[in-house]
C-alpha cells in the first residue's frame, strides 16, 4: 500500500508557520522528548565482518598515504605536491589510545578504512610519552615504537596522520635548570587537573617554555619511523603539525596560571611595560594616554609592573561597551590587545621558523581556539592566519559533565535553526586559507546526535568548502556496545549513531557530490583599522565551555545559503550585509542553497534535504512529508530520522549506479536508558546493548528499472531478505520488521 503524506515540503500556510515559530521561540526551540516506549526497537549488533560488505570503503582510499608528495596549502585548498586536491574526513585518537599493540593497531586501521576515514589527528599523546623521562623534550621509545607501528599501518591503508601533540605540556625535573621558574610551574594546581603544573597559557610569552615545545617537536620530527624508514620531518603522510592545542595569548585561562606563577607574571608585566615605554617614552605620557583611573595605584612604568590583563572575557566586555556607546576602544584596552597580539606573533614566528629551518615542509596550524568577540577575536584569528591554515573546535548538546550520567540535558536539535550549533563554527573560515574542524561532536545525552555527521559533511565539507574534519574521538577499533565510549564518556565517534553514517558521507565527500557554494558573505578586516580598534561590523560569540554559537550582522542562517568567509584585505573594504532574499523564503521558513542542491526547512523542529547526483536524502524532523528529490521520492513515519542514499562506486550517480546504499538512523538508547517526559533530564544511563529506533519509510524511484531492495545486516552484508515493491513500484519499509539501518538497491540484476 502506498503511503499518503500528510503535508508537502514545498510550502505551508504562512500564518500557521508564524504561530509555530512563535511557539518554538517561547520553548527556546527545545525539541520535546518522544515517547519512552522502546518495545519495537532493536539491538545494534555489528559482527565486524566487512569482507564483501557494501559499506567497505578501503578501496576508495588513495593508498599508501603520502605517495602524491607533501601536502601543501594552495589558497583556500589543500593539494599534494603533484597537484591533486584532497579533503580529509577523519577522527581524533587521543591520549594513551595512541599506543595500541600491533593487533589492535591493525584492526583499528582496517576499521577506519572500511568506514572511509582517511585521516587521524593524534591528540595529547606526549603526556604519556614524556611522563617517565628526565626531561620533557625526550620521549619514551617503547611507547613511541607502538605509535610508529600504528602510523605505518594507517599509512598503508591510505590514512594520513596529524600531530596535535602539545596541550598543557608538563616540564620534568631535568628541565629545572633551563626554566625561568620551575617552581612557578609546579605551584600551578588550581586549574582543571590536566592543566596543572603545565606550560599552558604561559608559553605564549615565556621563551624558556617555548624552547621546550620547540625542542620536543623537533626531536619527534627527527625521529625515523623504523617501520617505514622515513624521518617524520620528511614524511608526506604527516598531514600537518599543530603548535599548540586550544591556547592563545588572550585566553582567560592565562589569568589563573598567572595568579599562581608570580615570577612569570612579573616577566609578562616587564615585557608589557617595556612595550609601553617604547610607545609612550615616559610614564607621564603613558598616564595621560590611559588616564590615571585605568592604572592601578601600585603600577608604574618605572617599576615595569603594568599588567596586560590577558582575558578574552574582559576584552569582549570592553569592546562591546565601546561598540554600544559608538565610541573608540579606550587606549588602555587597545594597547593591551595589541601587545598580546605582538607577543603571540613573536611566539609563533619563533616556533615556525625553527621547524622550517630544520626542514619541515608540511602545513602548520598555530592553534585552534577563538578569543572572545570583536577586537581580540580577529587579532587572534589573524595570528593564526599569518602562519598557516585556520582550525577551530566546537561541541554541541551534552549534559552533566564529560561522562554520561543522570542530570540535565541540552536536548535542542541543530536542525531547528539553520547554521546553528556546530555549523556556526564556519563563521571563522577565512577566504584564502584552508579551513579545518579538528574537534567536534554532538554530545550525549542529546537525543538527536545522528543529525551531526550529515550537517558537517553536507553543509560544512560540502557547501562551505571546508577541507578537514576530525571528529572527537575514535576510541576503539569497532562500533561500541553502548552509546558512550568506555573510558571516554560522551566523546564517542564509534557510536552506532555516528560511525554508521560514514560509509555514506565519505563517499559523498570524496566524490564531490555536494557543490561548494558561491561566497554569499565576506566580512572584511583591514589590519591597520583593526589595530585602531575598528572591526567594521557587529557580531556575537556565545560560549559555554566547549560549546560556541556565532551570530551578528551576518546571520548564521547565511551558512545554509552559501559560503560565508572572513577576508583580511589589503585596503579598507566595507562589509556589506549579504543579499539572502533569493535563497531565504522567510514566509515558509525555508533556506535554499545557492547551488540548488540543499534545502533547509525550519518551519517546525526543522529538517533539510540533499538532492545531488550521487547522494540524496533527508535529515531531521521530517515525518509525514513527501520529499521529491528528482528521481527519488522519500517519506517517513518517524518524527525524526536520517535517511541517506548514495551511489556505491567512485564515478557514479544514483541514476547510473548498479548498487545504492541506503542508511536509516533515528534515535538510539542504551538498554534501560530513560529520560523525563520532555527529554530535558536523563534519569537512567542504561547498559549494553544499544537499542536502535526503527525507521519506517517509503521510497519511490522514477526513470529507472525497478531494483531489488536488499535488507543488509549491521555490518552491511546481505541477509538474504528482500522487500518487494507495491503495485505502483514503490517500497514500504518497516524498520521494526527488518531490524536494520542499512539497505541496498540493486539495479540491472538480471
């Protein structure tokens, strides 16, 4: 029987839409929890046997990694030395997980390759490498040998690796004699545990600490991998080196360290005082410029104790106040910001010069963290821009802490507002630099986390033209038995709600199914004006720890219409508000991309459709609506679902393909997992196995011979079960009967 949809995706009553939007705003766009009954949900049971599986993407990867030469930046793209362009769809592997034994390394490389992952960002791995050594610039050879082997098998699979090796570097006793104040570092113990007794923050201005970072990095780059025979300095499979993770001179965490490190605080004050003396010539001139009310009683240039106040929150407050009053940024604020920028540039320049002089030719990223709003945000972004590509982090959802535990839930879906959440990170992309998103995740216990990978792959890597994605994090060489990662809580890329989408999304990315949009908005920054405190437009950054949202004169909804960039210009160019009317149907609450392939409907809780040659589908709250995607028509009974279909081979469209993969995911829960009625509180975490909400959907195909619809198991292998079409040639699929998330369309099978 053919399913009759209850409404149409091409429009709705404008008055009713307005009422719906008003209600959504009143509810703060909080998606209500759906009924708790999981009686017809089925356990996820992937056996890990991908031999012959339709999911297997290992033959798609361009193996071995590095055979096309060193990776290079070419404008806003990455290309290899032979000119081949590339995009990276990757994962993070962090901490001690970076050192598996050989069997686990082999399995992990195979697992990632099967799912289409072509890049790994190794993160925070020097904590374990240096903690047993006398100095912090030497590494544990036995552990590094495990990492060497792991990289060698990744390399053979066509998987590139990157180093995010320094985050809160911890000096060792053997470093004492070379540090300005080893005791200061040891005294830092009031921050988050992993930041204590570390160089975090202080390294941005203290050259003795910078030397530790540089020496450690050079020692690692000069190491020869015994399994490849290649020195890392020359290894074309090393996709980039990151100087430091989530740190910069403006970051507020600096102040906590300075309170416990009086010698380094005095050093910073002396550097700032000398900078001010060079600018003003005397304390009297300095006082006249700043005003005595902005100088503490004990502060005096002659004492060299002027404090630069490295705190992005304070700078944001002062900048906003000046903006609201339509007045210049005060000299005491501007001088502090410019000094911190100069100090940041000095650090990056020393570090980059050392790597280049030693022979490293690959890409460099300085760091991956923003610095508040306005003035300091763009000074920090320019510091990153000056030395390499742009990289940023963002998270969404979540609940109580980093582990999965009962408590409050941020249960808002990103599809409810176009451009929100993780995608809003793209507001920091720069027009002539590659853009990387090297840490992201929609975190449990948000119930809609399956929306995240398609949003990043389709709108980020596709429409916005991003170049690297590394989800945080892969923790095991298999799909996990619970939604949370054992030992890593909510940071679980191996979840049945996440990694299961990668065989579809990776095909789409590597094949280039989603066209990059035309630039629809460029926020223009002229550095001389920025150094006078003038940004030229207004925007806000809302941040709750790792979770960030961006908005302002250029609405984040523009990210659903076309490319949005920042441009550092050679001359003053006014920033114009984008013309969005051709793409934004405000009456029906729909934004269409300027490529014509994507449509984001936010009339209710929100959904979007993708209609490209190689990949088609719908993501979000699209129940009861028929989606006409050219030769494919899809509808679903589920309120929320991800339904994506993609051609299997490299150079095929769906209309040409002999085989098409269909992936259907809704919600998932641990067995016994419970929320309160509106989904705003997690009551019970539950246990293995994960129960998957079945997706019921209708599929009609035009312009092609009638295919066979195969039911696949959770590893993508045929079960022997097929679903016949109805008398009209359409298919009605009940996930509660098939108990799977994967299907295969087989054409021309006779």
